[in-house]
C-alpha cells in the first residue's frame, strides 16, 4: 500500500536538497571562448557573467561590431556550459530520492 507519510518525507528531502543545490550553483563556473581565444567569458551556474577577458589587440581595432559579436559569442558559449553543469548538479542532488518517473524534469527548478 502507498505510504503517504513516507512520500511526503521524501518530497521534503528533495526540496531541501534542491535548495542546497540551487544555493551552490554560484560556486560552479564555466568558460567560453570566441575569436580563437581573443575573448573569454566565465559565468557561474546561475548564468551570471563573472569574468570577461578581451585581448587588447582587438580593442585597438576599428571594428567595434566584431568585438561585440565575439563577446556575445563567448558569453553564450559559457552560459550554455554553465546551464549543463547546473542541470547535472541538480540531478545529482536528487539522485536516488525519487523513483524514475518518465517525463519528470526537475531542471526547471534551477531558480
């Protein structure tokens, strides 16, 4: 027979682990490069830009649009990597707590 109290306890544990994992996302970091490494961006697990490095050689360039495009590309690459890291972290935090339910996706709980 289905044990409702046991299930409620599991859900509370899942909530606690997810909150801890969400709080720890700021400690994760991922980097992305564009323009052969001329622009490097680092974001945390919450997809916040933490560091941006731009090779001074391209800053002297008259091509402002190129610099802007490289910055956007580097940030997007780093952000995509950070997103994957965050999803893995959240998945690990609830591993073994919930039964494998097809279609259950907790990745939208990243906050």
